[in-house]
């Protein structure tokens, strides 16, 4: 009985989050300072053991939040996020955000020799998270920037690729 209630709560919370994302026209709500600090602390740890305390949407909200604490366009992480962290229900929510051109900080791995200058977008970071789900040997944060990896493909062209892939799932 407890499992059923937990499943129902989880299901309804995912529906509510999805509706909130859709209603806000591919944008996400910023984190308040306390929420931002929680995510920042988890990403600053040596290992991903606490990553399950946040959701992929929380991570995107963190990257998109501009405040006096986020003084860089890059957040460096010492670990790769485990593939098991992304679930199909997360991908459903992330697909709603791939169109977003909202400015976002990049999440990079501390082993990367350099990061692309400038900001990423919520859409590109959502695509990174989707790649974590769909590509077997994909690491996030990557050692390179997604916009560099795709070369001449625009975000709009990439969106079509992702939508086609998602429609086949």
C-alpha cells in the first residue's frame, strides 16, 4: 500500500512539473538562494553519492539561475553524473525544454582542459541530460561543449533530431 501511494505521488508530481514547464513556454523557474546553494554543494562534492537528492530539472534550474553567487558562465564538477540518475520520466520533462534558448551556465568536468567561452542554453543542457539517457557511453558533464561537438548543426536542427528520436521511444 505504501509503495502504491509513493508511486501515485511521484506520478502526480511529474505531471505537475511537466504542466508547469509547458505553461511557462519552455522556460523554467529559477531557484531561490537556499535551493541554489543545495545544488551547488552537491555538484561541488568529490563523488556523485548525493546527486539523487536533486532532479535533472533542479540541475537545469540551477544552471539557469543568475544570482550574486553564480559569477561564472561555467560550473565545474569533479565527477560524471551516473547514467542511472536519468529516468524515462525525466526525459519526458527534459524534452519540453530542448527548445529553450534561455541563457544557462555550462556544466563541465574538472578534467576538461578548457571550456567553451560564453554561456550555454537551457535547451543544450537539457540535450546533454537526454544524451545521458539515450547514448550508452555518454558522460555528463562532457569533456567538451555540445555546441562544439555538433559543428554546423544549429539548436533547431538538433531539436528535430531529438524529437524524432523521442517519437520512436
